[in-house]
C-alpha cells in the first residue's frame, strides 16, 4: 500500500514537470532562432551590397510612410511568427528609410556605420548586460572602461580619466556640464540647489544647442549663458571672452565654465583651445571641450594645432557614432578627475549592494540601467586599429578639401568655408550681379529651395549652414563608403538643378 503522502508527492511532481516545460509566447528554440537569424542576416547583407545603387532617401511624406506601416492597425490578440515579423520589419526599413550609410549621404554628422557594430549590437542585446553595476555586467563594464581608455589615448588625453558611454553628444556634454557645475560650487549644491547664486558660463555663438538644454535642465536658465563673438573663421574671440569674465566678476557674478568647440556643427571650426585653456587657468574656471565631432582629428599626424590643447581640458565630449563610425547610439564623456563624476552623480541608497571595489557606472552618470553601448565601439577600434582610423579620417578630410577646390574653380558656385571634413558653398548663377540686399535675399531663397530639391531627389543628401548671413549648402563627410567619384558627381547635379531653378524663380523674385 502506498503511504498517505504518495498522492501529494505525485501532484507535486506533476506540477514541477509542468512548470519545467513552460513555453513563453516570446520563446524561440535554437532552430527557430537560427532560421530567422540567417534569413535576416542574408537580407542585411544584400541591403549593404546594393546600398550604393539605391536612392539616399525615398523622400516620402509622413502619410505615405504611415500607410505602409498600417499605422492605424490595432495590436492583434494573437501572436505571429518571428521570421515573418522580421521579414516585414526589414522590408519596411529598407523601403522607407533615409540611408545615412549611403556613400552620398553628407547631411548631418551621422556616420556610415561599421557593419561590425551592427553585429556587436546583436551580441550585446543577446547577453543583455545591465552596465550600471559591475556585478550585473562584469566583462561588459571592463570592456567599457577599456574602450574609454582607448578613446582618451586617441585624443592624447590622460588614460586614467573618468569616463562613461551615453546616448550621444547632447548627453556627453550634459554629463560634463553637471560635473563642472558641482566641481565649481563652494556650497552643498546637490542638497540646496543653486540657492540664488548667479553662475555664468561662456561659449561662442557657434556652440551647438546642447548648451541651451543644459542651462535649462540644470536650473541655471539660458540667461546664464554668455555668448562670445567669433572671428572671420567662426572661432571664439578669446579677447572678448576674457573681458566678459572680468565684467561678470566685477558685477558680483560667478563664472564657472568655458566651453570650447573642436569642430563646430555648421562648419567644423575649431576654437583657439590653447588660449581658452590659459584663460581658464587664469580665472580658475572649468575648461570643457565639445569635441563631439572634431576632437578625434587629434589622432592624425597632421592634426590641427589647436587640438593639442585637448590634454588641458577638464572634460571632453566625443561621439563615437560620428567619426569612429559606430552605429547609433554612442556618445562618450571624459572627465580628467574621475572623482568629479562621482561627486556629481553618486548616491548610495540602502537597497544598493554592489560594492565599491569595481567600477559601477551608475556612480558616474545619470542612468542606473544602461545598455552595452561600448561593445560596438570596442570591436570596431580593434578591427581597424589606429592606422585604419587615421586612413579613414584622412580620406574624409581629403575628399572635403577636393570638393572645396572643385567649387572654387566652378563659375556658378561660391566656395564659403572648409574645415576638417566639412565644406560649405552656394550656387550663384553666372552673370547675377550681387548689387544689393534684394539680390542676396534671392540667393538665399534660391539655395534654400535648391537644398530641398537636392534632398528630395534621392541622388545626394546635403544639409545647410548660414555663413555670415549667406544660406549655404553644407557637405559633411564622415563616411568611409564615399569615394572621389561620388564627390565629382555632386557638382554637375547642383549646377544643373540650380540653373533650372534659377530660370524658374528669378523672373518672380528679381523682375525689373
């Protein structure tokens, strides 16, 4: 006879076996995963092979894209096969995207992304480490730390600096901004707040709009920004900077931060960083460099001399998803003294039990839960090596220089600026006399419409800058797929389209 507990044991074992066989709606067995993954990899490989022969953008309206997506379709009650979903997602993305990996994408400073970075993101997502605490991401945390040291070394910055990966340039600059604010406060700012202290910061009029966001979000307000004029090369006027600091000190205000730009968004201009560093030492101010785009040019043997002062900065923002060709998102904040990041961000509530021996990135930035952004950068740095990056950055700069020279030689084009890998110019019809403000207004309108038509053509993708009141076409090359043939194809397109547009618009705008 079975004992009295036998039935209970049987029920318990049955329950255990049932639970061990649980299948979630999101589960994919190894065979399903392989089949769906192989299919997707094949589609991506074919996409990359055909990318140079596709339109840069389909230039579709939001309505067309929403219709393709069936945006009004409700979520279904029943699930669908993963392979079918991935196939549809790939089709949507390949048919309805702007391709910043296209060899003729020269719009915003978004690079052509390295394929190894895409595979790195897949690997990172598969393991899914939370790179907020070392215990949750042991090797991922160490890979991030090593990648930060490698980036610092490329910039000739101290490799024992503090650093953290963030989403992009805005966040990298913001992290450094908050570190500077905390470091230069002589009161308990994190508890008491600004407490009415009139902190002031200084940057050129070419500084990226992240500075307004940081001044706003940090509680200083945008009136705290002192906008310093620029010279003919659109670099900060160091003399005016020193005079403005002195005026603010005399008025009882509290200067704390100077921001130099290493590669401005509009033209690639580099501020006089050595002079700014000296001024910061003179007045005991935090010296930050927004090098999101251009700081990485410091690794070149013929780097602009001003970049030698990067090693003097208290902090630097740099974007691997710009000139290290990483897929989005990948920004990096570097701070000379790692303790300054901890001072600005670290809190240790009782429910944390992560230890302090190893690096915990929640201490160094605003996020607690963090994805593994560093892996794709770590992989690409090793695939190309220092020499590979020197070659790619040099090629980008050389192509932009070649474009500038071609523009200068063309009778229907006006060359405006060249710095790093950015060239700006405009279409100026031959025979059009620049006689008055009315003509300049027409040229601005003409080039504004020309840019729109170039973008919508799908043949190339440029952006714009405004240079001393002139609306300019802007070519920014951070693209390892771009060739000389691509650059040479641009000017006939611009001049043909510009001529047709001028013929259409001039009678309406410059009628006698």
